């Protein structure tokens, strides 16, 4: 039997006399974190006892748990565990010396700091966070060791304390908080339950609030992926995000080298309400909630990811600056990036039909990731799919190039607006040619990125030029009118130039294999890209995309033949109307006709209809 503990009183040996008011002032905005600290300390005490029980063969068979009890009448909140407990000497060491010396160091270094958010994480708040909400704190504790007395420690929010023997019979520790008058919200079960579910929802020890277990001791990420069904993954997702639709896919992480990391991350179905700029991953440390705002752990292009990551090697009170500079965090980002890339490859290879609707949600992020990370690009480049116009299907770039190599090797035709470019796409389809639909905001950059990765590859928008596969050698072009030694094409070009006095316009004569289109506007690919780039960079006024443009006149069109016939008949007024109409229709397909020309177009259309 140890020597009987007599009541003693003393003063905590620190130099900052107003330490408690400073703690309360500086940590007030994060006050509910005290409950996380006390509960996680209680779980640690249980884990320590479990380890000792195993190593020393104590044969303890308790049902380990943490109990939280509210006494409204007394105004107290109690956090109790049946863990290792403390002796009087351990109370003196860990409570009077270690905890408060850390508190003093904290105050000295951060009392003049303007940004309060920087405080959390520089020091573990631990036990002394109790004084954020309590005017008096008591500890009643009994060590697991034999023949020791239970200890009662009390402090009333000053540097003075008392310690004496008590009649506690059960092993473990109770922290009793006598709450301040303005912290009575923590006497409400619902309020305490909300905090516990936020911070302690997945702790590996039963957390009881007024006798009811409120946590899940074995969250899904602690299990092996082979043990979990798809329905269980979806059920866990709904538990995390109750109002969300089922996720597109998920990745189960279980890494023990070169660092420890467990978790499940989900790619959600994106809606207009979903904030793709905000971090949606919850960070845990040994199943203790740390933060739901840790964008540093996720590659920038994967910010939509949701779910949980448990990184036991990271400090419980991890700071943003720590996450930004820690090498392990960079490795975590690399692992997540690699696993997402592998998942995309698996989905694309194993079930293309199921992958295609998923691609609609994720393609912008995948493309951005390819541009940001070479490793990510190398893994997924051959599995990226594109909507192709041929049979309204999806294709990979290698497959598209393979099919097109006989007609346009290493050249990719694309459309970024199926509506305005419908005429061009119709021509392509009529000749059995395909174009890729690249109409997302990111695609302008992505096209140039792909060209930089493969210098032999060339992307051209369908309205940038007329491919030779659409042009037919027209014998009539070689027939020369004996009177003026001009070909049909020469005459058509001359007529269009005479009637269209438009700055920056070039007339080009071709005979297309399709006679349904009288004229088309062509925009040089490189010139248009440069104008788009300067526009996006905000350099000066909005550039005019049509300051330099080409009207390609199709000599195979009956409408163009009509122009020649009217000219031969001397009807110059009708010639002018038809030429203007052909030009305006071509510009109208680009939605680029001016207000002035629109008025003339409408009036002219009425006249032409009257001539039928």
C-alpha cells in the first residue's frame, strides 16, 4: 500500500499570470475543439492500457469506452474513460508541468499574433483547452496500478491548484468541467452530440453520450477493400453526404509504406450547387477528425473529390502552413493522383459503356490534370475519350487517328460549336469523315497542350480550311471562254470580288463534292487561336475574329450557277442580291452577321422569296 496522499495546494510554475484569460480570448472562436481534445485524450488512455494489458498479460477484459455526462443542475460536463488512469505523481508531471508549460510557451509566442487561425496547430491544445469553456476544472483519476490511491485535482482558472486523495473506485479518469455562464450550450445534449459527431464520429472506442453510443468504431476505411461491397461503399457515402446522389466512382486507400494512409475518396456527381473550388475531403488522425478544409492533401485538379483520409503520422492539430511544406503531404498528393489515374484507366478498359457517362462529369478535371502533371498524363493519355461525329460515338485519340490516317494522317479535325459549325460537319459526314467535339472551356488549352506533346499532331477546327477530301476536281474549271480567256472559276471569283467590298475578305473558289452549300467562311486556325488567346488575356479591346476571313465559294452549287446565268442575262441587280445572300448566309452560320447587314439580309430575303 502506497503512502496515503495528503491534500496539497500549490501554484503552477509559470511566468504568465494571465495565462487563462489569454487562452480563452485567443481560442474562443474554436472553443468546441476542447471536446475533441478531451475525448481523444481519453481514447489515448484506453489505448495505452490495452497495450500494457497485451504486453504484461494483465488479462483485463473490460468493455473500453468513453462516457460523456451532462449535469444541468450542477452546470457540469464530464468526460470519463476506463483507461490507464494516473497516479498523483503522474498528475503532477503531466498536468501541472507538461500541459501548462506548453500553455505558457503558446501564450508567449502567439499572444500578439493577428491571425488567430494560425494558432491551431502550432501547439496541441490538449488538456488546457478545457479552460476555453470552464471556470473550474476537476480531475478524478485512478491508475491501473495496484495499491495506489485515486487522485482529485482541481483548478479554478488560475495558476493555483489543489490535489488530494479521493474515493474513486473504478480505474480511469474523469475530467469534470464547471462551465462558464456563457458556455451553457454545452449542457444541451443536442449541442454536445453535434460536436462529438463532427470530431469523434469514427473513433475506435465507443463514445457514449448519456449512455447512448454515438460513433462508428469501425468506419469503412479501416476494413480491407475485398471485404466491402459496392452497396456498402455507397451507403458509407450517403452517411457522409446524406443529400447527395450516388458517386461516380470511389478509391479505397490502404498504404503503409513509405507512409501510413487509409481512406476512401469518392468522385461525386457534379451539380450546379457543387463548389469545385473548395476542399471536400475530411482529414482524420487515428480516426480523430482534424479538418474538413485541407486542399493541400489533394491535387488541385481533383478538388471535387469527397470522402475521408486518415493520416496517423500527421499531427492532430495540423496547421495549414505545415501541410503546405511537409514532404509527406506532397507524397500523399502524388499517391492520390496516381490512384485516380489508375482508376480512370481501369474504368475505361473494363467497361467503356459505363465509363462514357462518367466521362461527361470528369473530363475537364482529367484534362487539367494531364496539363499539370506529366505522370498523370502518361497514365491516362490513351484512355481519354472524345465525342466523335461519325456515328455519334466516343473514341480515343489513337483510334481516331488510326481510322483517319488514309485521309488526313496526324491531323485532327474538331468542332467547338456543333450549332454554328453544322454546315461544315454536314460536309464531313457526307464524305464519311469524322470530327471530334471539343466544346468545353478547357479544350482550347488542351488542344495546344496535346500538340506540344506530339509535334507531328495538328488540330484544325472544321471551319479553318477545306480538306482536299471534300474537294472534287471540276472539269468545268478548265473550260476557257474563248472571248475573254477565263475559266468558270475566274468569272465567279471576279463577280464575288466586285460585289463584296468588305475589308479583310478573301474570295476562294473550290468545287466541293457536296453541292448543297453555296459558300462557307474559313478562319485560319493559327490566326484565330492567337486572337482568342489575346482576348482571354484581356489585352486591349476584344479582337474581331472576322477581320481576316475567307469566303469559299462552291462552284458545284446550283445557286452559284444561277449567279453566272443571271450575269450572262445582264441582270446585275439579281447577281448582287444573290452574292450578298450567299455571303450573309455563310456569316450567319457563325452568328457573326452585323446589325447593318442583318437588316439588308432580311429585306433581301423577302425580295428573293417574291422572285420564286
